[in-house]
């Protein structure tokens, strides 16, 4: 398949260094970082800079994987709990930038030809706040133009994403833009520019299928076909819901041996038992690595090597793959497990607003037309039975053959579509 870069925003960038930053709170921030990096429409010196504190990963997993942890996690994301947390955490970040300052100055000094422009692309708020805080210091000490661009990675207008001092903050919807702008006014934070763009997705996932490749996907949805049904199962960075996934996979295969599951996971102590159990099943293929970066690469390799028709995933940043059309490589039907954290509830609301998933829970009354995904039932056995019933009824064939939607309003064009990465680079061209 041919993956082409958009060269319409190509610029002479020999004097520009682009720094991509992310944080190890799950794999989502790294996926978005890779999507933006891989779609760069020009050649430039690039650096990947991640937060190094492994405690962040551990805390994120603990808060996500238990009922008590989730309650604590969500209490910091709503109401007075969010208000207090944001003030304290924002203050902590902005008052402790010394380590990052040294890193950035070292990166500049290591260049054989010193850059004149530095553009930081931030897919997590932690380093974004610190970079915005040290921006003027870097410009003064090294005589460079230093820009901070923030990509919000969920459609969730949480106050911590208001990074005052950033040059541009790109968000997935007008709802998030307007809510954060109001928050900034109420908190009397310096004004920054918010831009609504379709969520940035990997160039591989948005590449167009040929007619024959697309028909391979359609045949998997045909209840009368004997074609293998390829199901992607990316395990979240926090390894949430492994028992659910195990039961669902087992039950769905017992209903039809057409299903072949592709499990992508990080190798870690908390995934070892699950991966061992899956590896003993002939209908499961394992893609696993010790490295977050390699796990993200393995996920794309899985889509490159197989025609995936379903993906079981959390409604994290993965939810925005509902913007990909069935005729594109990443256009599988998404099956969402229970949300964890306010951001995942907000992502579900985004999809419901745009009729990408049903607005009601799955039941027999829903007519499945052009939805791009479904929320799974809480009981994994019942969820598997219902998905199999929809397959037998031909509902997934209907979902896969919907015409390309016409986005009639500018608002829809800014929130929907699979061209988010191209739109991103067109938007920040002024800084390159």
C-alpha cells in the first residue's frame, strides 16, 4: 500500500529543530507523537523527548486498574477535586523546570549547525507546561525562536490542558475549545490560541485500501463466508481489563472458529500471565515487546500485515480511529470496553454527538447503519454472544458499506475527517 506525505506545506526547514515530547502515562501519547512525526511534510532535525519518571507509569496503572484507584483518579478530574489538583500540579510543573531547561540547552548546543527555530510538539500537558514556562529563557540564552505547540489527546476539556504561554493548542472539538477558553478567563490565565482540528491519526491507518483489499475486509463481515475474521486486541499501557479480554476472546472463538485474534502488548510483570495464557491458544497471535516504542510499531505492523476487521479497545485516544473510513487501512469496526477516567467518557460523548457509535447502550432495538463502533456489554460472555449475533444478522456488512460522509459545515470538517495530521502541519506552518 502506498502511504504518501502531504507536501503542500513543504518548507525549507534546515534551520528548524522539531522536538516531540510525550509522557509515559499509557501508550496513547506516544501513538499521537508517532502519527505527527510520521506525517511531517518536510525533512528536519527531530528529537523525541519523553518524561523519564517511571513512577508516573506505575501510578497511572494503579489508578486505572482497580475500582478504588479509578474512583480516586476520577475524583481528580471533576468538580472541586479537579480544581484543586490542577492548581497544585500546574504550580509544581512550572516551578520545577530546571532539569528540562538543561536538557533543552544541551540539545541545542549539541547541534553542529545551531538551529534558529525550535518547535516543540507536546502530546502531554506535563512537559508542555514546563516548556511554556522556560520558553523566554531559552530564546534569550540561545538567541533562537522557541515555539510550543500542544496537541490535546482526548476530547476532554480538563483545566490542566490550558497551557498558558503555549503558541497554539489544538483540540478535537469546539466543545473542548470553548470550555477551555472559558476556564482560562475564569482563572485569569494569559490568553493562548485554540484551534479545532480533526484528531491526528497515523498515516498508515488513513492510507487508502485498493478495491480488492477492501473486499477482503467486507468478506470478513459476511456471515456466509468462511474467511478468517481478524480482530486486533491492543492491550492498554495500564493493562486494564485483561480478564475481560481473556473471557471475551475465548467465548467469541467458541461461537465461531473464523475469529483470529492479534494481541499487541507490552511485556511486563502485570501482563505476563495474560500473555502466557493467550500464547497457548492457536487462534491468538502475540505481538509483544519490552519497549513502548516497539509496541506502538508492532501495532502498526499488525495492520500492515493483516486485513483487520474488528478492534477491541478502550475509548481512550484510540476512539478517534472511528474517524477512519472502512475503505482505509485502519477502518476496522471498533468494539469499546468500559471507559476509565473522565477523558474516556468524554471521548464516548464525542462519538455519540457525531453518530459514530449508538447514543444508547447496545440492545436489540438499535438499527446498525453507518456506525463506526459499538460499546461492548459489561459481561464479556454476553458481549461476545451479541457481537456474534450481529455478525450472523449481517449488521457489520451494512456498517462497512456506508458511503463516504459529506461534511457540509465547517464545524464538521474541523471535527471529523481522517486528515488531521495534514491539517495540523498546515496550521503550524507559520512556525516552521
